[in-house]
């Protein structure tokens, strides 16, 4: 048996449990600014994940329209960063002033 580092063993254990998916989702949301360019981050902010659907608050109707065309690309980039298919859908909401 190979010795494992405690951190690696704990991460593998957590990832194998339902809590692990939630932690993966939190890591993904917290890395939003590293995944997307500043212009997108300025106008779109992830506010949560329900099931496997990402909820994004958008600053204007123009950006909502623009990002709706990029929905598949956004989803693919997020799942690529996660290393698995965490996000199956994206829903946009217009920020209310």
C-alpha cells in the first residue's frame, strides 16, 4: 500500500460523498474571476447553483442577451475548470436597481 498525504486522502474522501459536489461547486464559483475575462466579470456575477443549474445575475438586458448567446461556452469553461460536468444549465437574471 502506498502512503498518501493526509490532505490528498481527505480530498478524495470528500469528493466521493455528496458534500464533495457542493464543495466543488463552491470552488468553481469562487474562481469565477480566474475563469472569465474582466469584462464579463464586471457585468455578470454567479449567485448560486441550484441542482446543476448555475444562476447568474447580469447588469443589463444587453448583457443578458449577449451572455445568452455564450451560454454553452460559459458552461463548457466552467466544467473544464471543474474537471467534470458540474454545470448542466445556466439561468440568467437581470439585476434590479
